[in-house]
């Protein structure tokens, strides 16, 4: 007998490197779909990007407003 399903979601950080060397940093929320028995992406949000040759992340100005 398996564990009961809780319906919890997981928030993770995903980095995607583009061909020009820029790295886009996303926040991804995933959850388990009992019907297909697989995890699915619920939402994705761009946090910022790291330009090629640098180590600092440039945040999106849209998310800096409080």
C-alpha cells in the first residue's frame, strides 16, 4: 500500500542557458497529477537573468515593486 496523496506543491528554481550565454532564472511550481501519475508544472515565473560573462542576476523590475 502506498502513501496517501497530500496535494502539496513544490517550488523550485530552474536555470536555462540560452545559445548566446545568458542564463534565465525561473521559479517553477509543480504538483502531482493523480490521473496521469506524473508531476506537472502548475506555474512558471521569470525571476531574472544572468548576462553572459557576469555572475550577478538582473531582476525583473516588475517584481521589485512592493
